[in-house]
C-alpha cells in the first residue's frame, strides 16, 4: 500500500502547485509504523484529488512499456 500511495502522490506532484497542500499533508502524516486505517485514509484523500485512470488507460500504458 505504501507503494500505491507513493505512486498516487507522485502523480499529484505532476500537476504543478495545484495539490501542494495535500502532498504536504501526506508527507507530514506518513511514517513506517502507520496503521492501515490511516494509510487507507491518505490513499483515499490522494485518489479523490487524482482519480484512478480507467482500466483501458492502464492496459494501454502496459502495452507501451519499452523493452530494454
């Protein structure tokens, strides 16, 4: 779940200063011993600010990954 929160927060950071307060809130409240309820709240807050992409967008992104 930490990785998903990281990915969501990273996506927020790509929208310039629009979500800066939420990013700062997440950064202030995250720590290694975070309980699941709090982690889920942070995830939900992040997802509300940056809704999940559609399944079709995810499939397209996977197909477009460049092989090394």
